[in-house]
C-alpha cells in the first residue's frame, strides 16, 4: 500500500492551502479531488471577495483559485483529479477510485477538506426541471457560459442567494424576486443593495408554496408565513419565472468523517453534523484533520486559513516542522481567522438581532427588510458626508470584516482603523482626486464618487458598474434610486475601465443636482 | 444511540397530510408520506428508516435528503432534528461500479 506523509481529500481552498503549507515543509503529499478541475468552488466565484488586503480581499474568487494552484504547482504538489475517495478506514487508510480501479493508500496524516453540499427545500413541484441549486446556477453561468433560465426566482437571501442573484443579472437573466422564510435578509446589506438598485424585490417571511408547470417550471406560487411558519391563507401570489434557484444553506460533507469513527457533533452554527476538532483542526482520531466547510460551514477565506493551520499542524505532528515555528505559524493564522470571524455576521452572532453598529450607529432595519437604505437613513453613517467638490460616499453600514477601501485611497480620504470590521469613515481634511480606486476596491460596490454641484443645476455620480454592454460617453439613460426606480434622466459623462480595477468599470453620470444623494444606478433608456 | 429508544412512546394513529405524496428522496423516489408512515410503524432512527425504505441509499447517498428526512422524523417524534443520530456511514461513500470494486490494484487480499 502506498504511503504518504499527508493525504488531502478535496482540492478546494482548504485542501490546496494545507497542501501548500505542508509541501513547504517537505512533506510527501497526495491530494485527491473527484472533480475534473481543482479549486473547489473558487472557480465559480466571479465576484470580489471581502476581507483584509493580506488575505486576498478585493480579488475575484477565481483569481484566488488560480494563485493557489500556481503556488501549489510551484511547490510540486500533485493533485489527482477525477479521483474519488470512497472510504476512510482505521489507521487512516484511504480507499480511492481512479480510472476504473480502486486502490488503497495510507496517510500518516489525513486531511478531510471535502467541502459541503447544498441544502434543499422541498415544496410541491420541487423536483421539476428548472428547480436548481444556487451552486448549479453558478456552474452553468460561470464555468460553462450557459444561462440557467430567463427569469429566475431565488429562494434564500443569505450571501450565496444574494451573490448568485447578482451573477444571474450579470449573465442577462431577470431575477423575479428573492424570497426568504426569515423576516430579515440574511446576507450582507451591501450585496442586497446591489440587487435592490437593479430593481430586484425582496419578499421576506415568505416561501415557495409550489412550482407550477407540467414538465418544467412555468411559474411559482409564494405565500407569506405566520410566526409558526404556516402559510397565511389568501397571501399566495403568483410569480412569473422559468427557473427556481435554491440557496438555503450548505451542509458539511461528513460521510468520510463519520466512517472514520471520529467524534461527531450536531452543531447548527457549523451547518450540521461535523467532526469535533481541536484548535489545529484535528479530530478525535489521531492524525485525522478537518478544515474548510467539511469542518463547519463558513466561506472560502476562512477555509484557506483553516487549511493552512491544518497543513502546519500535520507537518509538526510528523516532525517536518519544529514546535516553535509551528506554534508561531499557527498563531499568526489564528489571528487572521479571528479577524474574519468578527462583526455582525460572525458565526457567534448568527441568529442574534443587532440594532446598533459597534460605533453606536443604528443598523438600518429598512435595509434588512427591503434590501436598500432609506434616503434619510444613509445620512447618519460616517462614510456619508457632503463637502464641496468631488468626494467619496460610502454606503457601508454594517460591521463586516473588510478593509481594502482604506488602503485604496492614495490621499487617505478613507479611514477604518485597525479593527477590520469598523465602518469606513470619510476624512473631512483629505482631498479626493477622483481616481476611483476606492470605488473599484469595494467588494460590496458600496462606494460612489459624488460631486453635488458641477454647475448648471447638475451633480455627477460615479458608480461601480459590472454589466455588459457598457454604456458609452454621451448616452442618455435613466438614473435609478437605491430601490431601482427610475428617478430622472442621466447623461453618461465617462466610462472608465482600468486594468487595475479588475473589470469593475467606473460609470459617471450627470443628474439633476437634487438627485445627487439618490441616484445610485444607471439604466439604458430602452430598458 | 440517542435518547429516542422508547418504542412505546407513540400511541396516536397515522394521520394523512396534504403533501404526503411529495418526493423527499429523489434518488429512490420515497415520499414524505412513506417516511412519516415508517415512524408510525415503529422506526425512530434514521438508520432504521434507511434500511426500511432505502431513503438516502441512491445515487447521491443521502447528500440531498438527509436533512429533510431528519426534519420530518423529528417533527413526527416531537424532538429536535439534532437529537436524531445520523445514519451509519459506510464505504463506498460514492456510487461505484461493481466492476470497479472488483478491480482492486494489487488484487484483493
């Protein structure tokens, strides 16, 4: 039986990160993945990631995947693709299937990094063609260039539901509505705001009663729910759609962990049944580690750090890395992980109702229910100021771990400070030169450059724009408010596409001066 | 083993519900009604229900329906889904052709 220092199951963000750390220490590693390409879900993620600059923030997910792969390649990590791990037996013996043959290998250490699977929501008609998981929608759009449907109803308002809805819009689909059983939007407010300003409605405390159609989805009936989760009679409404996309959470892949006999727990904060792990990700079976979604549902950034910690711990276990160095490396990674686990959306705050930001500003309840900030509400936040001339307006109102905007401004206009979850504040003393780096750096597309008076009763608003075809200078279209309503005429003054902005185009429109605080999106006139 | 071992706890009769014909396990085509009925027939554990009905034994190996089945069973028993033990996990955890199973590198010992 072949023997490796470390066998890694899953070549996603956690598995690859672990492989990189372990390979640096000189370990002999095998990485298995059942897919045809490595990278896990990263290659479906076309949006910019949140987080800190040191940990890939403002980079698009698939670029992070490419970087991980390149680093793994440089270190000589060999990833066996199309290789299914079918069992995990005592003594960390791994059974694999590749090319019509099964074989067994033994790992002196083994890392479970198999990721997660999507939860499903059963309703009348949920097995009709046209009902798909959000992950499937991403696979179709972002890997294969196929639109999943024309008009999509999204079930689930967590970050996955919000991000995928936006990507559906980018792919040219209509999003009929985002429906969620919860009374509040589950994901980041900035993600919701991106949808709302495109005109996507949110229907909360609601669920899908049934999918309509004979042999494929031809519509959906949704209904409002009472506090017991029962549909309120008479509240049903019909939604015209040909696709229903389900984004109601993920479950850790746990079959291999369960098979290994390690201690498991049902942990709702981790998304289901997960192995009980110590701070290094080691399970109760000696030498068996878990990282990433397989250890508890989070997101790719924390999966990468967990993977690094597990890789370091495996190297230390087998003597490839001395105790002192391992401790130091684990500690710095744990610090980074802790940073990501702060703020309103941190795992520890799941389910809590938060009414004030860390700074004491009121959390917009309007945002949580409608997906957009009220025109008056937005004024209280430190990113929203009204100096003369051009200035950034930062509509970032929830404490989330993200700070690239602070470093994006070469003139120090934007201040977050050392707490990564603090709300960005606009510095009154600094001068905005209109470079737009902050606009492009914001993964939540929440930064605008506004000049409230450009003369002649007009204002200019510069916004991030990630749709094709790009408007052209001189185009006349419609300025839209935060809720996607057309509120006036807009003339395109400039469209800036710079390589460093990584496909976030800066669209500058001219609007009547009184709309400077309201116009946050642009639609071509014919729409 | 979980707390739920008292087989005499259920005395009520099975009551049909409007959505009993909804498929829960797509791979093995098992409906919500069949799963509910199994609970009334005395099967309180996910492993037992799996053996009885084959829920979660198809192509996806329960990846889609496990949580749904747990929720249905827990509701019938009046417990939280977290109190139910997961079904035993056995290899192969992914579907695998018999020909492939028999084709073991280095032969079967």
